[in-house]
C-alpha cells in the first residue's frame, strides 16, 4: 500500500490506515489524496475517509465517505491445437498458434474451430466432432489456470482406379494416417489382374491381388 497527496504529507498508520496532514485550504479549494492498494485475493475492498480540522465545523454530516471496490481475480487460459499450427478462434478472433489469455474467473468466452482443415493436396486434418463442421464451445472461465486443446488427426485421400475388365475395392475416400487398407482387384469375364501399384507412395512395390498398404505421409 502507498499513499500520496498533492498537498501536505501522508504516512501509514498501522497495516490498513493512512493519515494525511493538509495545510490550510481556502474556501472551495481541494486536496487530492491517492491511495494505491495491491489486493491479494478477490472480494470487496471497503475504503473509508474521514476529514477533521482545527477550525469549528458547523456541518459534520459531510466529513466522511465510504467507497466499495470489487476485486476480481484473473486466471491464465491457454488455447491450442494438437496437431500444432491449425486454425481456431477465441471470442471471434482467429489464431493458428498457441495463445494464452488472462481472463476474469467465471467470465464467458467462446472457443471454436473447423473440421476438416486442409494439409495440402490429398491431405487434411480431421478434428473434434467426427464430421465436416464448425465446433464451438461457450464456457465460463474456471477459477484456476487451465489449457484447452482441440485434438485433430491426419487423413489422406486414397484414390482407387482400375482398368476395364474388372473392379477394385475399397472405394476412393479419406483414411486415417496409419490405417492399413486391403486392396482387392476382381477380374470379370475371364480377365486377369496384371498389376496394381499405389500412386504417390515412395518406392512402393507392385501390388498383387489382396495386397495391403499402410497410409503414411508420402
């Protein structure tokens, strides 16, 4: 706690009081006393001031005043994505890197992200919700520091093509990274499978009927 005055001098009196001695003031003149406190907990601080003078005072009803100050606590909130570097919004502002905010406890905020997000041609990241969607969460800030993480997974687009005289499965579509996919070619009308190869997989061997592949980053 500290105290200053634009006139006279002030000093502390005990742990929670100050005394200011102001020189004589002309009629209508004022003196300003500034009190600085550093609260240690949330709550209400009650400030009381009392004035007294050596001269007779015919009206004692205006010699004191009380002011209540509400102290709110702030907490540190970290918002991030896993995988790193993906887009999200906090209270309508866009980010693509981990952010830390100072929020008032129990204040209302909105965190949102979209899914999927592009990771380049044939690659995207699929996030919370399990479908193409905007995921939004309105929350009340907790009373302790906390981290919120939107968790994503990488998917790759598997394109299936085949020549005439047969079929191939599974159908083209998005697959989770690390998923093992069984490729099956079915000839028709006495045709035979000649070869099959996974386009885009580095140094991949020729696939034969019933071969499996594991989807990883090209």
